[in-house]
DNA sequence: CGTTATGTTCGATG
DNA sequence: GCATCGAACATAAC
C-alpha cells in the first residue's frame, strides 16, 4: 500500500519505535530484498548502532544510522513496516527485522518482494541517484515548479503526477484521487492546462495527501475512514462517483488501471 | 484456472 | 530525445 501517505505513517512508526535504541540483532529472513548487499555486511553495519533520525522522501524511507550512513527502505506495492513486541512472532512476510535492546522489534514486510532495503552513505546523494523530484509535501515543491514542469512536459496529467522525477510520492491510487478532486480527465495534457487548473491541481496534491495521512491512510482499511467526498472508497469496478453517482470509468495505461468519473472529469486534451 | 494488484525498470516501438 | 506499451520481477488474493 505504499504511496506517500502510507510511507509517512511508516516513518512515524520508525520514529516512535526505532529511534534512539541500540540495535542488538538483525534478522534477514529473505536476503533477496537486500539486492547485491549480503546479509552479513548489512547486519554488521547495524548491530551495536542506534538509528537517530527518520526521514521520508516521496515513497522512500531513510533512517540515519548513528555515525555511519543511512538505512534505506522502499516498499514496492506490498511492503510495510511494523513494530512488534519481544515475545511476539514476526508479522507475515517479514523480510528484515531489527531487534532493539528494549526487547522491541521493527519488521520490514513485503509479500511480493518488489522493493528494496539497503544502505547508503548520504541521504541527499541517494535521493539524487534515485532521480527523485521534490517531495510532494515538501517545501521545494512549489506551484511555480509545478507550472514550469507542466509547461514543458508532453505527458498526460496522470503520468505526470506519477513521475517520481517530477514530484515524488504519488502513485496510481492517489493520482486518481487528486485528479478526481481537481475534476480533471486523466488524459489531459499538462501543457494544455490553464493556470487555474494547474493551481487547483497543486492544491489538491497537498490536501489529498495530507487528508490521507490524517485519516491513517492504508489503502484497504482506508475505505471507512476516507475523508468525505473522496473517490477512494468507490475506487473499484462498479463504483460510483461520490459527487454525481455516475458509474466510474476505467482506463488502462502503462499496465495500471485508473478510475475516474466520466461525467465530472471531462476531457481537456488537444 | 484466470485476472488483478498501492512500483519500478527495461526493451521495443511509434 | 520523448512518450507509451508490454513484460518482467515475485507472490498471493479473489
């Protein structure tokens, strides 16, 4: 479930359960998640250290290791981060877990193994290497920046929103929600959008993501808690527009399925 | 059994 | 160069 709001909640979990406590053990139950890094090297770099800072950029979570670089976490489509107590068993699909001196643990879970856990010397350099644009909720993502990017891009607005090098943190689900709130058709070309539309888009990015974090995100369970007027709970086959009750339309692109209201979100292409 | 899935990357193609 | 499409990755859940 990890798009920006989900990863932000993981960041809060990490902050609450993983900072300032000495790591006394590391359990790598599936080393594939580490890529080329060996579990031995990974473990040796963490044991005996503390995590001292939790930072998020887009869909990436970074934890500063006491005087030794950063731990990096990316969640793919099915990843997560969970804290669990001493005697409890690790959660399902746990791939890496950290054991703290307090007896608590933190587990990185990932059913489909699409995702990465790694180490990097420097957080800013890592963000640059990953070619990540400004975080969607960060101060560097200004309206002016969005306007400039939209003017030169030849993409449609949905793939624009999901392009991490343009703005980091938005995926398929929240792109649909943001476009719904802005009443924009997913295929609208950003270069053809009016200043008013771009401003509305910019505002919706902030309000949607913040509302999702506040509501506790977590796409599946999110249904009940979704803010009023959100598309999300209806975002399924046969779902209805929260505004006009029209049956939602589906649109496939790049192997992804998008949902939108064919009546409220009108085509503005060409 | 077939389809689909919250992400990203790579190669082919337009 | 740029954009889009499908496939691939790995593993369920429906």
